């Protein structure tokens, strides 16, 4: 009984770590993507339309990695 | 949120809420395409102009792919279905009480998105084999060729997995976000988040479509 309680407590920590670390990685990735887009747009403003759709695609892919962490956190929360 | 109205047909588990909303989304797509393609003419009227601009979006996205026109049916139906399915989460269908679960977007069920991802997997494998024969996955007897063979086998698992989980998790996370905001303050606070979810609905449908195009394009293109 005591042991299962400890494990479920650790699961809360694991859920917090999962979403936090995943958000960190996704944030760094989004930052790099935005930096690249801004630099490209500043150098060649005529390419903005072309760059923008690719930037949005890349940003969505980077953001999805953060959401994987959220998914793992939810699984740890609700499937105990 | 996250719960489903589970029923049984024989020994099969059926999520009725997903099934109902999926059929509503399908009906939207079918009615839309039926209405927009009446009275086609050389000189386009209003509805035909809309239909042509939607179609031009898909042919434009497929511009870099070999025989791109051939893939428009799959790409267009995937995009339109996912778009309507995602947008349905913002309709107040949750007011209708069910035994379990609620009527939200069908894409918040992983079975739905996994089915679409598996369809994409078989589609690009079929076109790869049709175009290049066994060389779609087999690159000859060399060290790099054998390593690439195992990488191709691994991609058959990871590609549909990431497609399915990305769409499912984004929509589910959006619903959880709106629900948390509703529980903080139900008046006016959730509105910006619901507007953001409408943006996410377009974005995720677009991402699913672009990744499908990338997979099909890499399957049918000539090797370097």
C-alpha cells in the first residue's frame, strides 16, 4: 500500500518533468525557426510569402514535439 | 474530453461519439463538393470559381511531385475532412448530452487519426512500389544499402505513428486548454483560445496534407 502511494507520487513528478522538458525543447526549436525566418525575410523581403508557409509548417512540427510531452504527462495522470 | 461512448458491435469496440461526428464531417465534405460542382461551365459562375480556387490550392501544393495531378483526390479529401473534423470541435455540440463522452471533434480519438495515417502509409508504399518496384525499399547489397533498408522499415512505423499522434495530441490539447480556461472563468476568457483553436484546425490539416505530399513525393521521385 505504502509502496504504490510512493509510485503514484513519483508519477506526478514525472508528468511535470515530461511536459516541462518537452516545452523547453519545443521552445528552443521554435526560437531557432523564428530566427531563421526573420533573417531570411530581412535579407530577401521578396521571398517572404514563400518562406512564411514553410515557417508555419516547421513551427507546427516543432510545436508538436512539445505536445508529445503533454500527451505523456496526461497518460501518467489519467492512466494510473 | 478524452472519454468516449463505448459500444459493441459483435465483439468490436465502437466509439459512438467519434462515429457520429465523423459522419457529420463526412456529410459536410460531400455536400460541399456536391454543391460546388453543379452546373460546370467554360465560363465559371460564382460557385465554380470557389471550387476552382480550392482545387488550385491542392494542385499548387502538389506542383513539385512527379505526376502530381494523380494524387489530388487523396490530398484534397484528407485536407477537407481533417479541416471540417477539427473545426467541429468549436461548435456547441457538447450541449447534447450523451451517456458517456461528448460530441467534439472526431480527431480527438486516436483511432480516427491512426486510420488516416495507415491509409497514407499504404498509399505511398503502393505508389513507391508501382514506380520503382522492389527498389522502393531495397537499395542493393552494400553496407549503406542494407542500413538504408532497415531505416526504411523503421520509417514505416515512425511516419504513421508521428502523423497520428501529432494530429490527435494537438486537438486533444486544444480541448483541454479550452476546458481549463472555462473552469477558470467561463465568461469571455475562453474566446481567444477558441479562436486560436480555429487557427490550429487549419494548421494541423495543412501539416497533415504537406507531410502526406512529402512522403508521396519521396516515394515516387527518382533516386539520387
